[in-house]
């Protein structure tokens, strides 16, 4: 009988695997988080309805969700680094083709490639790598740090796109982003991960653990609960810059924002995405710290409840530069805090060996929510001229997610079976 591989013995938190994982996630998310900034320039150039580019971003989110379990399985079969290379190449090809799109149908078709590329360079693969390379003591915080790196990408992505658009065409910006994604391949030699599995995990097959997970009500509840996270995040990422541009009150001369160079609501829309990312760094790290000490399911329920209250309060108040900033900071602190807790919960219940695939399947629910959030945002805007209905749907699904996490049984499935 084969001997089980040992868990990493080192107590070191900042390993080369963690650092490379952070770089990959940061760049991947910087590009992804910038797409909302292109909403108005592309629509103005081609005269598209808001729903057209919204559908393209929605398809990107759906493809990301479909691709996540596929890349998780590919990584477990052929290796993590090869899966990331494939993802980076597909991502870059999708961006270059998108730069040449002149019709809404072409843009929507190419976003399937972009979405699959994000899956190959995103959370499903990278979190599984970092989780396996981390010690039990450091795993919760390691997953939180990588997730926070995604927020760092968000901090730089939208403002960088806005700055580049001030002197380059949106097509050229897409090409620059494609080259940046390809450069991620140069970091992969440092990503060497020892195999880590206990005896029960080594004896378990992918089909076996999938059957057990699918029969486990807790896995179904986690799957359903992650839907609202995708809906809220994708809707805000894709539509909030345009929402702020069109709905926010003016930035008055002499105000603090005006003094630091934010003089238009368009610039405030890009800055709001960066503020969400900045606040999320602290929020995600706090979630990683708390996930080691408290019940992950109760933390998740609390985060979803807080998001529900924040979103409802924001839409009920007048939209001003101050409410936009406050909303961005508060929602940002809750933004990706669900990711290390959800991935950590899956690793805790179902083990590390097939974490990439199991998290990828749950992440599909996240991206299905993302698809609906982005698509409905554009559709409802074209129908009603504003985003109010979409906001209230987000409030409702957030409350739903807060409730469905409460019955989750937070104990290792393989240990329970044994």
C-alpha cells in the first residue's frame, strides 16, 4: 500500500508558492475587474444597447464558472502549472480577439475564451495549489492572502484601464492586458507543490468523493449559498462604474475628491471599484484570521447578512459622492471575504486532494449568479432606465444565502465515514 504524503511541516507562511499564487491572481483579477470601465466607451463607439456588452461580460462570468471545475480536474490530472499555462494562453487569445470585435455577437463569442482563461488563472486552481502547499496551521490565512491579492488586482485594474483609455483606444488596452496575462507564465517555475494527502484521501477516487459530496446536503447548501456572492460581485463590477457615472450627484469644486483629481463621476466610478478592492484586502485577511478560530458557516452567514443590509441601505439613500465612497468601503470589506471561508470549508469537510474540482463545482453556482447579475443589469437598465430592480434582487438573494449556510454540517466527511 502506498504511504500517505505528509502535510507541509514548515510553519512558514510566505512561501514561493503563496507569492506566485498572489501574483497570478492579482494580474488575472486586475484585467477581469476592469471590464466595467469599458462599458460606456464600447457602447458609444458602436451604438450598442447597454444589454449587449453586459451580455458579453455575463457570458465571461458563465464561462469562468463552467471552466472552473474543468480546470480543477485538469490540474489534478496533468499538473497545476500546465493548467495555469493553458489558462493564460486562452485568456490572452480571448482578449486579443475581443480587441478586434466590431459586433456585439463577436464580442460575446470571444468572451467565452476570456472566461475560460480566467478559470485557468483564477481561484479554483490557485487556491487548491496554495491550500496543498500550506500547513494546517497556516492554511486559512494563506487562502485569505491569495484572495486578498485578487482585491489588490481590483485596486489597480479599473484605474489603470481608465488611465490607459485617456490616451489609447480600448482595443489597444485589451492587447496590453493580453501581454500582461501571458507574462504570468514566467512566474511558474517557482510554483512547486509537494503532494499532500492523508491516508483516507489517497484511497479516495475523484468519482468517489464527488458521489459523496453530491449526496451530502451540506455540499448542496454551500453550492446554493455561493450564488448570491457571484450575483452581487459581478453586477457591481460590471455596472457600478456606469451606475455612478450616470446616477451620482456632481462632484463639487473644493470637495476632497475634487482636490485629489477626481473631478467627474466617470472617474469616481473607476475609483469606487478600486476602493472596494482596497477595503477587501483588510476584510479578506480578517476573514482568514477568523476562519481559523470560529465556525466558517456562521461567519459566512454573517457576511451575507451584512451585505444584504449594506446594499438595501445604499439604494434607499440618495446617490451622492459620499454615499458611493461609504458603500464602496463597507461593501469592499465584505467583498471576497466569502472565498477563503468557502474554499476552507470545502477543504475541511471533503479534504485537499480534490479540493480544486469540488470548489470549482461550487464556484459554478457563484458564476451562474454572476451571469444573471451582469445580464439582468443590462436588460433591466434598457427596460426601465435604471438598476433599481436588479439591486433589490441582489438584496433578496443575499438574505437567502445568509439563511442556507446555517444548517451546514461543519465536520470532515471522510473522518465521519471512517
